[in-house]
């Protein structure tokens, strides 16, 4: 009995001792586990060291597996960190994208700059269209030496449409700067064409040779014509008094059947009649064509271009108001002036398919010589003008036989300021020929 009790007590003590040993063992294992967990996280962060700690965790059983799981989590965290790093890299790429966008913006800015350049070109084209300019406008450097009395000056002027623009104020010599005026009338019915001038009657150009004088009754269907005497001498105005009497509207009957010509020495003071005009420096296109009246322009050799000569009045008085080969003649008060373009005062070379320039119209557009019959281009407008690449918009003079250089203006004009005997007076004031009312 006693032995059974002792045995039982020994067993209890042994069991207690074993329990204490087990508890101590658990404590040691827990300490190892805690140490492993603590070491595993740095191991995961440190790469290969994390793998070594994971192996130790595996030796420690389930706790090692737990530690491995933690290590795996930490690995995932590492992957997550890598992903973040990748995201940071993507962010870098994203940052690069704005940089690229900035580059695109630069390209866009360049495109805008190019568009601005295009706009500038467009504005220039519009300016050219609005003005329809004769390229750079009036070029005073084209006038021949001696054609202008004073240097051209710039002034503000009012055009026919009421606008204020810059104009050139030009005073022309009133006499050809590149030669002499004349000859005009023949002196004998034996004279040849090179000894006299021409006659323009609105339909044809005639050489004023002796044969023309003989043929006058046939040309105009009237036997009253007889400009020469029985000796074949042509009746020509040979004094200032005769010139003035024959050049007026009501021709003195004494000077009917005369060839009328003037001379420089018969003008006031024996000097050319200078004229001052104002011309837009850059032509301004009008809304439509405007018929010309009186003076229409100036030549590059310093002569006024007038409107039509009063041919009906001249022929009605049985007179011929002779022109020289340049289509010009003298008037007692207006001086030397042109009525027909025959190729005088031309400057420069003509572009292919065009003719040379010889003057400026009062609206600032250039005037070129007439085209030969049959060679006219099909783009001439109602004022006989067109636009070419080399010359811009410009007129072509009417054929000389029309007794008119220009029929109308396509631009706005100012007109003459001081044209000697009066702007556009022509040969004679308008009026019926003698006897027209009878």
C-alpha cells in the first residue's frame, strides 16, 4: 500500500517535471521562432540572406513554414516594391511623355509659326490683290534725264473716291527729253514721208507726205480740199499770228485749207509749257472704269498725254493739225502734247508677248505701247489693260489711228494741278467748226 502511494507520488512528480521541461522547451522554441521572424524580414529585403533564413525556418518545422510564408510575403512586398519601382520607372516614362509633348508643342509652335508665315504671305497677297498694284507703283527712276524739272516729291492727296493717299508731285518739262519735236507739215507736194509728220483722224494713220496732200479730196470725199497752190507749195502756218488764227475753234477763213503746225519759239517766252501733276504713288483700283477726259497721263520723256484731238472741228475747217512721228503737236497755250502712241518714249525691254512701257496714266498705272494689229492678247479689259507677272497691271495704248491713248481709267485719279494752259485743253476748245450752224 505504502509502496503504491510512493509510486504514485513519484509519477506525479515525474509528470510535473516533464511538464516543466516541455514548457521550457516551448519557451526556447518560441524564442527561436521570434528570432527567425525578426531575421526573416531583413533577409527578404537582403536577397540571398532571406533565402538562408527561409532554410533555417524550414528546419524549425511549422514555425519555419510560417516564417517562410512571412518571407514570401516579404518577397511579395519586394515584388511590390519592384512594381512600385517599375511604376516609378513608368512615371519616368510618363514624365518623358510630357517632355515629348513639349517637343510636340515645339513642333506645334513651329507649325503655328509656319502658319503665321503663311498668314504673312497671305496678307501680302491680299495687299497685292487689294491694290492690284503695278508691282511697286510709280517708279520715278524710269523718267529720262531732263523729263522732270524738279525732283519728285511726296505729298498727301485726295483721290476721286475721297480717300487720302501718298502721291508723287511731278513737274514735267513739256518737251521731249530725248529729242526734238517735229517735223510736222510738208512744204511741197513732192515731199516724202521722212520730211514730214503724220495725221491721225480716228480711223487711220497717214504719212503727211506730198501725195497725202494731193489725195485729200478723195480721202474725205470733198473737192473743197486744196492745201497747195498751183506751184505745188503746201500752205503752212508760218507765223505765230497764223498759227493762233488757224488753231482756234472758229478758224479764220483766211487759214482754211492750211496745214497747221506750231513751233517752240511761238510759245509764251519761247519755252516749253511745264505741267505739274499729282499721281498716286501706289495705284488704287476703282470700283469700275471711268471714261477719260482731258489729260490722261505723262510720258517718260516729259510730255503730257492728252485726250482725243477735236478731229471733226479740224476737218470741218478744212485744216490738218499735223502731228510729228510721235503723235504729238503744239497748241498755242497747252504747248507740246501727245494724242497718239507710236513707240516714242519707250524704256526697258518688253517681256515676251508684251510691249515696252512709255508713260504713266494719272491713276498711277503704267502705259505700254500698243500691240500690233492681230497680236493683241485675249485678256485685255475694257480700258485695254491686263496683268502680267513681270509688270503687274498696266494699260496698253490704243492704236495710234484712234487719236486716243487711253479711253478710260481703272484706278482712282487726282488730276493735274497746274497744266500750263489748262488740263486737257487739247488742240482747240470743243465747239462746232465754222459754218456748222448755217
